[in-house]
C-alpha cells in the first residue's frame, strides 16, 4: 500500500497529494455499494412499525417511481431515511449531506427537511408542534416537501403494498451517485 511521506499536511508535496486524490477517487467510486449496504442496515432500525425501515424506504421509492418522478427524486425517496442509523434525531440532515453533491438543491432541501415536515402527521401526539413546518411556508421548496411527505413518505408503512425490490433501484442509485454534479460547499474555495 502506498502512503504519503508527510506526518503533517503542511509538509506534503504534489506527489503526496496526487496519491491521496487517487485513493479518494477509488474510495468514492464505491459509494453506491455503501449506500445500498446502508439501506440493508435499516432492516433492524426503529422497531414497532408493521414493516422495517428498509421496507419503508423501498416502499417510498416505489411510490415515487409509480408516480413517474425523475430518477433523482426516486433515489432520494429510497435513501431519505438512511441517516437514521447514525443520526436518529436529525436523519434528514445526514441523508441530505450524503446526497448533496449528486442531486439538485431542491431534492437536497426536501430530504434535509422531511423529518420536520413529517411531524405534521405525528408531532401533536408526541408533545411537538405539528405545524413547525410553517416557518418555511414562504420557502420555494415548501410545497414540494409537503407533497413528497404526503404522497411518498407518510403513507409508506403498509405491509400489503406491492413494493419493488432493492435490485430494481440499484441501477438508479449507481447512475445518480456515479459522479458528483457539483462539489460540496465544504470543499469549495
């Protein structure tokens, strides 16, 4: 295994950073597989529903697909809850951070805010403000987020729904996550 020569980044040279870029590119090329594996982890997350969070994710994507949404929206519907295993209190933010370089600003915003918007359906039973989403009422993606939550997310806990398998979505995941459309704002100069 090749390694850089430095022990402090300020001492690196072009050869060191070329090596790191090559390693980074190789690692990121496997992101679609890691995302698909991460979805499988949802099989054991959040017990208590009639279906697993994995099945919920597949069902959400199936509904988006059957409503003829674009592939970006379908992939976002599939992975919208993937952050739940590592960030259960702000899973939408984590899922959006993963998707951000690969999808539009609109799709990223919807995924990032979906957990707040979903509180409309259950917040009042949990001592939370079900209308918390109203602070975004004037945001250009407000209604799209309401629609995605209503049409695909909140109603995708049905054990009798004819859900498509993960293998059906895999080519879309690989296509959307093949190459960033733009860089993360954290990497910009």
